[in-house]
C-alpha cells in the first residue's frame, strides 16, 4: 500500500524527516510511535499529499504522491489531530457534504453517510450541530468524514489525544473494528494505545525510523541476552544441577517459590528453550511452563530513543 524511499523533508534549515524508508502492506494496521517533535505529523501530511517531500519518493497504491497527488488523495481518509469540521453544520449534513466533495455518486451518498454514522456511533447526534458536541464526539465525526468515501487507506494523527479514559476505550474499539476493511496508519506518543491497537510499530526519533516490528520483535532486537522464565516443581538444588555449567546460560536466579513450585528467570546467549525443556524432563522434574520474557513497549521505546528521562504518556 505504501512505499517510502530515502524520504527527506526540510523546513528551511530544519530537517523534519531525515532519510526515511519503510513499507506498509495492504490491510496492515501500523502505529507510528514517537515523542512530540519526532516528525510523525510531517510524515503523515506527506502521505496525505498535504506536504510535498524535499526529496525521496513515496508511493501510495503504486502512485507517486508528488506526481499523482489527486489520485492518491481520492484513496485516502485523513484525520488530523484537530478534526477539520464546520461547527455550524449538523453532523449528517457535514457527512453528506464531504461525501459529495469526495466524489461519491449521488445515488450512493445516503448509504455511505449511514454506514459512517453507524460505524462511528453517531446515530444519536446525526441532527445535532457540531459546535454543540463534546470533544469525543467531534473526534468521532472526524473519523466519519475520513471514511465516508470508503478509502483503502486511513491515516489518523493522534486519534485519542485529548480524550477521557472512557472515550479512549471507545475510540480503540472503533479503530480495531476497521482493521481489515482499510489499511490503517495511526500516530501516537501514547505507548499503550499503539501496543493494543496495531499489528506493527514504526518508531520515529529526530526525523528517522529507528525501529520497526511488533512489540516483541522490537524488544528482542534490543536484548543482549534472551530472557526465559521457567515454572516447575523442584528444589533450588535440583535447578542448580540442571543449569550450572551450561555455556549458553549466562545468569539465572530464583524469582519465587510457592508450595513446591519454583519460578526461575534465566538469561541465555542463544535460544535454548528446547534444550532446557529436555534437561528438566530428563531430571524428572515437573515442567509447568517455559517461555520467553520480553520488555514492555515502554522499555523498548526508551532504549531505542536513548531517552530515560522523558517517558511517553
């Protein structure tokens, strides 16, 4: 759906996007994660054809955003952080207006508006003036105007910024429900939302993509050792007999003991899960669980950005 190659965007002497490369497959839900000022909004505006890159190339659906911006815009639904709404209009009238503006055939406008209203849970306020709506409802209307023409690509810039906890849960569920129907790209500096909503994460810092993958992949790529956690029925001496002397085991410790069940945390220089499983079983120990442990997204993010003082919200 999207391919970016050597993408650069300068504002005078300030380089906001610095040699960015990435690909996004059709149907993926991608989270663009970074601290404020990392370049997320600039990148999304380039993808939306609201800004032209200084150099490099971006294609959306095989079309270059520089050479075919009108073709690309027609296939994108875009929600900026501050929804572009006319406060004096009623919800239904705005969506009707946007659908026509987006080129939806007149015979299909009513159905598309109804679909967007139902998808964004706006039925109760369809005849209400937008300026009288709460901020959470205005965000919903912003998403409705972005999907009313059924675009293959949906770009959401900080979709949950400013929402209260209940609205965040509603927005999260709404975005999840759109996965599969659209390719989704959403930006946020709120780590938990990216982790719970997206298939894959692109981490931006100072205009660069410094990490890409799932939460687990990002964590594992940063770990010097692999970390395992084992639960089994055994004594400390029995665990010691199995683990001591194994070259790949760099460190281990007992994390908990409860009624004969022991939890052991193990650092290894390579993947030895199969080897340790056999060793524990051969030692006639009841192996209850053995699996990898990886950092939470917050830890991986701070390691990538090298920022231990400013944690994202």
